[in-house]
């Protein structure tokens, strides 16, 4: 529960003697692989929940005496299997770790698809076919069909690799596919012969980078001929199971080469080289620089370098952040995080709104927007997303959005007014797809402060270009409070508030994508 204290969100202390609810007892039991029996449940109904058709087989699996066939409500059965939530994992990742579909996983654990798991939390998994067969060779399982489906998908992917092609999956963009092959879009287009960056689900892309395994050659040879990939990267790119051994003449996906890039870019993914006289840097041909591990965009309040494109004009500041958890729920998603304000086309710097800190120093909005961006980038990359950060004027950022075509854009701002009265958070949207996302964020923002969802026609800059540019990409603009309001300003300057609100945004993004 959250209560509002002088405009700053604080978590209320729970009473030490609060009685445990039935839900609390179920969660507590699940920590140790114990199943708490519900009303009217039998061993047969519980067996089916865990993927076992025969209750006698279930009794063997959990080590229960054959004579103890009756159950009572609230009784706790032991011996069930669980999976533990790791940092950054969501329900989809947990379901995959359990070897189950998301629907079956949620049903088994009696949780909603929108449930946000906590690090270290335990969840039940169904018994595997191997475990059931070992306990009772004559028993059948209800999980066989999902196993067959998984095998069929793996077979299709292996067939694609054998042909040196790739089939576009639902929700994938060309940028995300090119990035998985460690290539920029332009080089990927040249390599595959595609005429456009517009792709559709089920479309077959030919001539993707592959390596044919020579007879008698093992992993050492493969690694030496895969453009600098690690074994883990090869396994992930090809969807190979643990301990897999490639076969002679088998084709494997490998990283492509960036023929159109400079040597420095090929080595570092784009490096910023500062011109000490002008305070600028040349934008790499791919259009972005790659963040170093742990890099932040707030830069201690110092103005960023001016990014200069190949034509000598100012471009949007664009930084690519690779996922820190490659198997998180947002794996394969590319999300653009825009911190409002910064350099404009004529080397003019727009700072945005401002407020005075406790020491009387004026701090501008652009820097605070970046503080929020750093927290959102950390959340999204820990959940498997690739983040394309943009800073600069709305026009430049909109051009970057059109170029990189992310799956989604979140623009971050801090508001201000002529008086201290206006307060609260605001979420602006352009079309219905944007509103669907805005509503999901709004639902999570309710616990922090009053929040309003508005069409961009109601903003002080009616018709927000960053939302309307490439309108097919779901995009929202967040005003994280009014710097002119003392209570809102406390929130904006609070690290806890920034972390909690950006976690809420990441949760809403996962819900939007259905993971």
C-alpha cells in the first residue's frame, strides 16, 4: 500500500502482527515445494494440474504412501518441483524455464498473466515426461502436445538454417533481426538483397550469415570462423540446447560483417571521438554509438557532445544499450527511450524547464529527463530489451525514430507552469495503440500520484511531433510532474521515485507486449 506524504510517495509499514491470509499460506508453502490442498480437491485433480494423468503416479513422484489417498482442505503435500525467479525475469521467462506455456504456468500457480514475480520467489512447474516415465513407465502425460509443438518449431528453425534463410516471427522488426546478427540495417539489407526495411510475419529472408560445419571439426574450429562470436552467443542465436554438438555439414547462424562501417566502428560498434575545439563528435555510419557497460546518459549535468552526421549537420544523440539479461521477457524487443530536449539542428541547445535545488542552483529539465531515462534503460535492459536512447530536439529525435523503427518509444519530460498550483503526472498519446499503452502505464502510476491520460492535442505543444512521426510505432510522452510545484519537485529529485516509476513503466510495457 502506498500513501501520499507531502507530495512524496512513501511505502507504509505493515503491522507486525498482521494475520496471514489463505493466499499468504499458499505462497509460503510453495517456497518449499509444498502444495496446499484446496476445497474439494482430490489426488486425481491435483495430478492433472501437474501434468500427470494417474494419481498413483503422482503419489510415487511426491513420495506419498499408497495408503494415504484421502485429503483434507489446507493439508500440505510435499515433493513438488519449483522454479525460482531470477533477477529481471518475468512470467514468460519463468514459464519457459518451467518448460510450460504461459497459460498453463499461470493456471498451475493460480496467478494472473499480469502478475509481477519477485526475485527469489518460487513457482511450481509440471512434472516432465522423463520424470513421470521414471516413476511409472506405463503412465501418460498431458504435456506431450506442447513438447511436440516445441519440437516442430525447432525443426522449422533447423530447416531454415540449412537453407541459409530466416523466417520473420510475429512482432519482429528488421532492426531487431539485423541486430541479432550483429549487423546494422543497411549492411543487412545489402547482404540479404532485401529492397526495403519493411517486413511481415512469415516472410523468408534469404542469404543470412551462416557457417557450414566441416567434417571432423569441433567447437574450436567453429569459434575461429564465426566472426568473433562466443560459444554462448552461437548457442543463443541458433536456439541450440545445452551440450549440443554440431554435426558435419550443418549450417549455423553466425554474426555478419559490417562492410559499410569503418574499422573503429566494426571494433567498437561506433565510438565517440571528441573534437576538443568544437565539442562535437562524428556520428558513425550506422547512426549510433554503443554504450559501454554501466554507462549512463545523465553525464553529471554536463551538456552532451554535439553529434555531427556525415553531411556535417547536427543529428539526434543516439546510444545503443545492449540487454544485460539476454533471456529476459523483453528479448527481441527494441525500445526507444527519449529524454526530451538537448541539441537542435543549428547547434542551439534547448534546456527545457528549470527549478532551483536546495542550494539555490538552477537545474534544467534536460538533465532530469536523462535521470529518468537512466532508470528506465536499466529496467528494460535487465528484462532483455535492446534500448535505443535518443536526446536532442523533437525533430531530430523523430527522425531517429523513423530511421531505427523500434517496437516502441517512451519520451520523458518534466513539466512546469506559471504558478505552483498545477501538479501531477501526465501521459500524452496520439492514436488508439498509443492510448492502450498509456492506459497500462496510468494504471500503475495511480499509486504514486494523481495522473491524467490525454491526447496530444491537449498538450501545451498541440500535436507532439515525436508521437506522430512514424505513428505506427506505439509511442507515449510522459510528463513526470511539475517542477513549479514543490511537492512534485521533491518526487522528480527523488531517486526512489524515479526508480519506482520507471519500474512501473517497464511492467506496463511487458503487459502491453503480453509477456
